[in-house]
């Protein structure tokens, strides 16, 4: 499992990625050329640096090639995205994920070697469509490499059973990281004796294969 991430570009998307990875106790280096954005995240991540990532020398100086996965989100500037991707690949980063602003950027970034390209509006539309067709899994956000995060409505087989009784970690190789109630409130410090109800959602993290197996099993239960 990749556990070292470099996030370049601290707009809304980049900050969200930093916060989620940090919540999962991952090592994160956050980079932006705007010092105010860097300051806003520096207490949350492992380290945060103000620099222009289109400068290969500067990127190398902060250890840009020492990370397993890079997430690039530098706005609508295609030239900047291209340069950053090329620099990261030259430095030896195995997986470079880039947020694209258009289908044209998607094609260009794919041509220069980006490993995964994200079009936020397109991805959001696909997730919405999937949730309408499959109400058991209402959200699924893939993390880099082989780890995934998913949010499930509590299956009928789990009603009125405690977290301890279900033993999801042993049976399904998944970890419950939170419970959301019918009002949308999150409980991240739930008790093992908490009894699940039909109005709650489970937030889990684990191997993508385990998540998919769980989805298939619960759809047929």
C-alpha cells in the first residue's frame, strides 16, 4: 500500500485530498506557490512547502521523487500541469494522478504519461448514476493504489447488531472508520457495542477487492 503522497496545488480539490489522506494517517507533502494556502494546511499534513512545482530544481530539492504517489491539481493551466507531470515522472514518482479541467486536458495529460486523470464533474455524475442504480453503495471514492473508501447503507442483515458482533474486519477485511446517521451527522468515535439501524450508513476503508466483494455479497443478501 502506498503511504507517502505529494499533493501539488492547494485549491479546494487539493485541500480536500490533503485532509482525507491526513485523516487516514498517511504521510503527505503539500505544495503550492501561494504561501497563504500552504499556511492553511501546514498543521494538518506532514509537511507543507511554498514553491512553484513547474520548477524541476525546486521540486527535486524538496524530495519530490521520494513519494509513491503524486496528486496534481494546479487549476486550468494546462502548461503548468504538463510540466509538473513531466518533472514528477522524471524524478521517478510511480503514480501521478492529475485533475483535468476539460476533456482536451484529459487527452493531453494522458499522452504525456499521467497514470490517472480526474475530471471532477464527470466523476461526480458517474457516482450519482451508480448510487441511483445501486442504493447499497451510495458513494465510492478510490484512493491511489489498492486502497478504497466506501460508504454503505446498513444492510438488512446488520440491523440491530453491534459492531463487535458483526466483526467486519475479520469477516470482510474491511475497517469501519465512521457511522453516519439519518441527519447526516458523523460518529468517528463509535463504541463496539453500538447497534446499527436501517437509517445509518457505514464508512469503511480497505482493499478495493474486499470492498467489491462486500458490495456483491450485500446486494444478494
